[in-house]
C-alpha cells in the first residue's frame, strides 16, 4: 500500500519534466541541510541563552555575597563579643604538677634550700 503510493508520487514528480535522479537527490540534500541548519541555529541560540542565564545568576549571587559579607562580619563580631562579655567566666586553667616539681616550687617560695 505504502510502496504503491510512493511509486505513484515518484511517477507524478518525474513526469513534470526531464529531471535526473541526481537533481532530486540534490534537492533532498538541500532541504535536509536547510532543516538541519534551522535546528542547529535554534539549538545554538537556546544554548547561548542558557549560558547567559547561568553567567548572569552566578554574578548576581557573587554581588549579593559581596554586599552581605560586611554585614555578616559585623553581626558575627557583635554576637561573639556579647556572648563573651555577658557570660560567666570559666576557670579552665587548672594546673596540676607532679610532686617533684611542687617541691621545687615550694623551695623557691619558702627558700628551703
């Protein structure tokens, strides 16, 4: 069924004039090239658009980070300052020495030489 239709179509095309098979092949190649070029142009432009969007939002993020960084620094500084200023001091300097060293310190303090 399909082959009969295609043969009738081919006969109607070739009966129009005295065209060679190469001429029809060249027309087919030209149409295929035009369609391929259209898709290449379209895909290239879409790709360029997405590359531009990536570049744009990356730079917007960098600008936002650069503008918020001083505010973040001041906030962190004030937060740590207030936490340390109003917290109770922790005595974590507990010294423990062996007995021999303690005897030396006692000897220095009390001059027991």
